[in-house]
C-alpha cells in the first residue's frame, strides 16, 4: 500500500488543535493533569524546534532511485545513512527538555543527564545521532556507563531529535512509495498506535510521525493472521472506538483508535497519552511492544 499524506496545519492552526485536544484530555482524565501539563510543555519545545528547522535541512546525496531501491529491499530510508544533524538547534532543545523534565518530576535524574552533556562527559552530537539512527543499544550502554537513567536518556534524545526526523521524513519519503511492513519506512520505528480514519487503518510512527496503511489484517510485528492467534479487543465495551490488536504468537500489542482525521506532528503523543489505560490492560495480560528492529544495510 502507498504511504499516506498527513495534513500540515500552519502554526496558528497547530496551536489551536493542540490546545483543544490537551483541554479535552484534562477534562476526560483529571487524574492525568500533572502528566498532561508536563507533556504539553515538552511538546511545546518540540514544536518550536520543528519551526526552526523548517526549510533548513542539509544537502543530502540520496537520489530518488536509490531511496526507492532501498525501500523495495525493506530497509528504512534513514538506516545506515550518515546524515549531519543541526546540532546548533537540537542541543539547546535537549538542554531545555532536561530542564522541563527536572522541574516536572524527573528531578536529579534529568539534572544529571543535563550536567553530563554540558560538562562534556556525554557528547550530545553522538547521542542525537544514535537516536536518529534508532541505535537504542548504544544509547543504553552509554547511559549505564555514565551512571545515567537509560530510559530517560533515550526519551530526551528522541524528543530532541524528532523534529529533524519529521522534517527528513517529509523531504525524503516518496509519497507514492509502496510499503507494507509493520515498521516505519523512514526510520524503522514501530508505530505508536493505529489511527483509523473512515475505515482506513493507518499506522503512525512513534518517532517521525510517518503514516502508512497495510493491505492485510495481521500482527504489525510478526505478520500473524490466524484468527485463533491474532484478534482485536475493546477492553472497555462502552468505548469501542479504542481497541487493542493482540497477537498470541509474538505477545505483541498495538493500540487502535478511531479518529476524524490523522494527527499532525507531534500531536500523536496526545492520543498516545490518552490511551495509556490500553497499554496497562495489554501489559496486565503479558502483552508488550517488541524492541526496535535491527537492519543489515549495504551502500
């Protein structure tokens, strides 16, 4: 199936959309208000960075025929590509995100990460480059070696790098490309969730916000399609627009949400937060999201 174009609201429209959706989430989930406030502040930094990066991508030697051949081999575009990052923009964003998380409850753990970068114990360029290439092992090992919280380092690097990944996705991902894999054609990440619009099941990348529709009803992760092993369930019968796709073969799960339209970057995080109860329901039954895929590349 071809990749799916996502609407691009202007900054004013994006502000209005995000404000309305944050407020709706606060109204529906008052227990999440502190987490919602923190997430809104984090995404404000991401949105600001996206605006700064707009129109300032580096020149890349990635001709369309090369990208098309790569996709036909099932290899995401960013995998194995030495792409220079706009560190003058992204490093301050990383520091700001550390401050925001420290003030929002992460405290000393976020402060230690910030100090490690500011004092040069951890190179921010290498960290963000590893994030762009989805090298989770390198980030985890580097964090543990420095006595830092690996999951928090990964989260901060991912948030800081995501505006650049999204800009690359819009610039490089061929609109007419055919892609029927469960992982993202741009960066190789698994989807954060599936947005269902007018019956179309659209997978949404958790990192660069790419959108694509698969042409089969099967497990996103392992391809299982046997109805005895792969099924969809609504944990709350009164909210059947929010569902879980569950696979007994790989024990993976995927959240599925009926929506009026696709979420623009980076507002997919709002639906992801709003459906945290689905994550909990899946994990209570021992389902989980698999680790990132590893790819063998050649150039």
